[in-house]
C-alpha cells in the first residue's frame, strides 16, 4: 500500500501531530511518504523517520506532492487544511483522518478517534476507542515500585506539561497558581516548541523556598522524567492518553469545552480528573483539587490501578489494518465497476 501522511506542526498549533508514531510503524510494512507543513526551525522533530519527508510551508505547497505521489490512501494528521484546496487534495485515493478534531471529517472515507462517542458523519466510517490511540513511542510505563516511592514523598512530586509549544503560555499561569500549595516538587516539562521566556517561569517561584521547581526541555526523555512524579497536570489531548498508558494520574485543565469532551470516557472510568475549563477564569477550583490530592494520596493510587490495561501500543497496527481493508475494498469496487462497464460496451 502506498501511504501518504500529511501533518502539521508549529509554535502556534503545537507539535503533537509531528511526534506521533504512525509513520514510524507504517514505514516498516508499506511505502510511506510524509508531507509536513512546518516552520523551518522545527523540521528536526521528524529527523528520526526512515521514509521520505517533504517539508512545505503552506497548504498550497503540499498539493503538488499529493498529486505526484498519488497514494492509495492519504492520511490527514492535522486539525485544519485550507478548505479551497480540499478538492485538489482528495482526488482518487482513500481519505483518512487520525486527528479526531480535523475540520473536514465529513469528507473523509474513514476516521479514527480515541472515543466511542462520536456523532455520525454521513457516509464516513468511524472507528472509535482507545484501541486506536496513536502516541509517542517514547512513552514508558511507570513501574509500581517507582510510583510508590514518588507517592510516599512528603513533597508531592507533580509534573506540569502543557504541550509541545504552549502558545498561550499556560505553563506560567499554572506555575503561579501552584505557588499557593505548600511544598510540592514541580517538574515543568517544556516541549521543543516552547518559545516563551524561561526567566518568567523562574520569577514565578523565586523567593518561595517552600517549592522546588525543575525546568526541563524534553522530548524523547519526557516520560523518563515524569516517572519521578505522582501526578501530572495536563491540558488534555494525546499526552493525557499517554499518561493512562504510563500509569500516571492526571488533573486536566482546558481552555475549550470541546477538548474536555474528548476525555469524557476517561473521566467516567476514574483514571484522570477534569479540572474544568479554566483559562481566562479562576484556577482556584483546580488548586483546591490539588490540595485534596496532596492529603488523600490513596485517591491517586486508585486512579493508577484503574488505568491498567486501558491503553496499549497497538493503535498504529489496528489503524493500518483498517486502512488496508478500506483500500482493498475500493480496489475491488473499481474492478467490479470496470467489468460492468466492459460488459455494457461489448
């Protein structure tokens, strides 16, 4: 199968769609090409791929690569694509999205999401559930002994991770709010695209001797660092799913209600907490939750126990299998239609 993956990453949009492992898995069994709409300074994020990568700066620049390669299936791993170019990007091949919030889902042949609760999309076939989750293969499961050591520390070790770029600098807002809590150790994970002032993060906690704050700019080592923590504070999305696999309970805070909705099933399963849609509003409810967890640590242990087995590393394999079936069915339909046409013209 000829597979082409169109992805996007930037300081504004984040780097999650570049860091996923789908291309790394697909390239071992299929002919794969990646078309990446990125800024020059973050091209290195995709340096580990063995398949060809075409770097472009705009949606329009991607179109010639799609026409030239003429894949059996085109996989969109982005939240948006220029609407006026969609016709040019969707001629003759199976269309797929592995981004659950892609703005053109209804135009896809097949869509993969991390939730089973998906609204109908006309003729689009939807595969939903955590079994289709695709995330960074550097994610590591935290062993029980390491987690219990973290949980037993007097100063609760907390990982703060707001994504690869954190364009709105939510990290700073949360770090300022965490100053209200006595004596946590805060591991601040900054992604490759973080472009804000480190000095402002340092100033947020300077002079407060109750807190230890470790700033770490990390990608491949991110989960080795977070294995030192008992709780993660995250913005939802794919990193929260990774945390379920790793066995790290999380408190998730959002700036948009639809982002919170994508994690409803995980909240109901009791494996992570909903801190609410808080950006632009008060962070006090989230701080109150953290104070409670600081005292009632068995709640964190229970969340971790509930997460066992919910997520595995086979998401890319399952997605590829369904894509292969879709491409095969399209080929069979084309052969059948050609045979009918030949008979009609005989």
